[in-house]
């Protein structure tokens, strides 16, 4: 007989923490977007969005390239 107790309290506390951090990140993102909209208009928002996406892509690509280089050595 399988006596499964479920996911446990640790999992749920981590999940609550991730949801709270995700909410805080979303609020900060929208504050930056709205500030750019007020100061620079639509073009500023587009440029800021491309800058954020480009920075995230750059760091992700560096990490993946570093992992790939470690595998080939």
C-alpha cells in the first residue's frame, strides 16, 4: 500500500515565496514601464522594453555558452 503524504509544507512555502517575489517583480516592471511612458512616451517604452529583453537575452546566452564550453572541454 502506497502511503503518500503529499507535497509537504516546504514545497508550499517555496511556492508562496515564488508567487510573492513574482508579484513584486511584476509591480517593479510596470512601475518602470509607466515611468518611461510618462517621461519618454511610446517610443521610450518600446526602447526600454527592447533594452530589458536584450539584457536578459545577453546574460542568458552567456550562461548557456559557458555551460556548452564546459561540456566540450
